């Protein structure tokens, strides 16, 4: 019983880590891209459609449960 619970926790932790690593790599590519196009970013107004974190947060939430 305890071993089964530990296994579940381990799998969940691996999913969380994978999600965090994925987010980090997305942020790195996004940041390097932003440096090249800062002129366009000055006029950037985040809305619900183009907010990158809203869907990612929802995805992470679904992964964690």
C-alpha cells in the first residue's frame, strides 16, 4: 500500500518536473526571440487569446491532478 502510494507520488513528481522543464525551455526560446524583436513587443498588448501562460497554466493544472 505504502509502496503503491510512493510510486504514484513519484510519477506525479516526474510529470511536474517534465512540465516545468518544458515551460523553462519554452521561456528560453521565447526570450531569445523577444530580444530580436523588441520593437514589436513595445506595442504588444496581452489579451486572453495571446497570453501564453493561460493555456500553459491550465495544462499544468490538468497534469498535476
